[in-house]
C-alpha cells in the first residue's frame, strides 16, 4: 500500500508492472508453446484490467499526473486490437471486449475530465 500513496505515481507503476509482466508471459509462453493462448486470452484481459485501474486512478488523482497513463493505457488497448484484426482474419471475443473497454473508458475520461484530456493531448502531442 505504500507504493500507492498519493503523489507517488501509482498509475505509472501499475502500467510499467503490467508491461513487464506481459512481456515475461509472452516469452515464457513462447518457450512452453502456449503463445497463441496467451495472446488470445491473457494479454487482452490484463490490458482491459489495467485500463480500468488507470481510469479509476485518473478519476481519483487531483494533480493530473495519471492522465498520461490513462491515455497510454487506452492506446495499449486500441492499437493491438487493430493490429490483431489486420494480421488475422478474425478477432477473438476477448480482444473485442478489450477494445470496447478502451473506447468506453476514453469516452468516460472525456466526459468526466474533458479539459484535462484536451490539455494533455495539447501538451503531449503539441496540437
């Protein structure tokens, strides 16, 4: 619980921990021959959970430091889904759910934190 005190960058820690864990899962699954199951079931479920956790942390955060990780998490949910769709002819249901969670939470972040999201886009993307 000490890691998730206010002002310690909890969303960044969650995001980095998930990225490292997914990378380790994929390497381990490759050597055990379970890469297809990992990419079809585990990775999108973990990404959807991470996006949801970052959304909650972004709504709780008063400083606005977690908005970057929320937008990064949303991108991590949308981009792999689109890539997976173009690489294979079909998309598993778990990827569709991850994509829907990403889009719905992005819309929720725009609704609840509209000016903060717009300011973050302007600051990070130089719009």
